[in-house]
C-alpha cells in the first residue's frame, strides 16, 4: 500500500511549523427597539510561521490543504 505524507508549507520559507495566535474582540451595535448596547464576542484564529513569522488565516490554510488533496488525488492510485 502506497502512502504519501505531505505538509502544508509556508509559501515564503517552506517551513512546516506554525504557531496559533488568537485575537479576542467585541463588536458593539445598537438594536432599533432597545436602548441597550449589544455586543458580539469574536475570536479570530491566525497561524504564524515559526520561521519567518508570516501569518495565515484559517481559510488560507484550508485552501492550501485542499490544493494538496487535489494534487495527490491520482498519485496514490498509481
């Protein structure tokens, strides 16, 4: 059985190691029928290359992983 093991790599330096960074924020807004200020809590996940410090969003990482899947789809059957 053939096995392919491939990593998502930083496109700037080809490092495979990333550090997860969280940003926590609140978004405030009014509601028409109330004088109360309403807020939404937002947590953003960013991934930073351990070597060159370039950052990637979760969506960018997911796109990269999808590209790896497509690239290797037929290779495993060979």
